[in-house]
């Protein structure tokens, strides 16, 4: 933790006067599952005990970094960006699939939210183990919950040693899968925002995106997910911001440069950047939210949102 604290101090010294929002950890559960349980990314481990220790250390490091950033950058806000999925049983009639979907949702979504809200980490992996830790400094280290949302997964029980279940992306509503094979599911966006609100903190949507070579689909995706934001705001959920991922096409971990997420396309041979029509859709949605707030007068905190 001391090393991460020193890193936060250096970053705050260099950038603190120009930063309003700090995200200390991006998708920690993804990192833990991929690096400490699945062995697909560094450090390439396959150990729940190691994952549990890393989870505790990540959250302790976040709390220390938050204290540093607040001292160096008064008035800024600090949080964690949490990747969240909607979970569904692959066979709705299967009690085992339903149980595993609930367990997956707790492992992936709920445990971190509960730790942020209460300071109690209770994290388990079916067939692997369970860890409970008290982290009293964690609740006060968060000014918002960052939500990264992309899709829904369907869970099927297998019962095989070392692989109790499988997950799939389906297209039951015939919307078409994205170029990364993910379901387009705005209803799941609503579900995870409602769940994130239970942490009792303002929400900032730190990532929401679609990989597609058809920019018309990206424009439709933006409109559909903006409607979810309108619905959640009207219901009283405090959402303080929305960021589409990403401004530019980018390198995407295991997928490399193939998926195209950007509002601006990138020619990787020349690094030329080209504005896509979806960028204008995004800008138009931002103006609509600003007009909405202006029409309502000085907005209550539960209605405020900015698009970045």
C-alpha cells in the first residue's frame, strides 16, 4: 500500500489542480478474476486465496490514495470504477442455473458495493472459498460509485471440477450482438444502476460502450442508454455524470485493436482520426440534458447529470 500511496502523491502533485474526479482503481473485480482466478492476464494466478488477499490490498490502497488525493486536491471527488453486469440463468427453469446466477451476481457486482457502503468485505467464489474482512476506512474513502456497464451474461451450471459453471452472451431479443460478441441490453443498464444506488452514494457512469463497425448501431446504442438515464433520474436515482467509452478507437486488452469503440475512428497505420456521426449524436444528447436541467430550474442533486 505504501507504494501506491507514494504513486498517488506524485500524481496529485503533478495534476491535482486540474482534476475534479479521481478514479483510483478501474474494474478491480475484473482484474482479480482475470489475473488471480482465471490466469488470463498478469500475474497469471489461479488461486482464490491469492485473489482474496489482492482484493483486500486493493481496497486498503484505495483508501490510502483517497486521503492523499483529497489533501492535495481539495474539492475533488474520489471513487472506484466498478464493472457491472446483468446476470441471468441460461436455463430459467433450472434451479441450479438460477442459484449460480445469483452467486455470480454477488461475486461480480454486489460484494464490492457492500464493502464500499459498510466497510465489510464478504466475497466468495462457488467451489473455491470465502473471505470476510473488515475495512473501516473504506466507506469514507468514496465520494461516488463509478459504474462501467456493457452487457448481460447467461450462466449455466456444469458441476465439473474447477469449472462449476459457464457463462455465455446470448441475443434473445434479436438486437444483434456487438463485434465483441456481447448482447445489447439497455434493460441491464437500468438494473445495475438501481443496484449501484444501494451503496448510498452518487453514481457516475464511468464507461458505457459498444464495439461496432456500423456507426448507426453506435448512435442507436447511445440513444437507448440515454433513455435509461432519463428513466433513472426521474425515479430519483442520483447520477452525476456519464462518460462514453471511448473518444477514440483503442487497444482492447485480449481483443487487441480489432474492436472499434470510438466516437472518433483511428487509422492505426497513419494515426489519422476521423469524427464519426455518433459523436454528433453524443453531443446532441448532452445538449438535451443541459436544456432539461435549465427548464427545471436549479436542479436538485437527484436530477443533475453531465455528459463527458
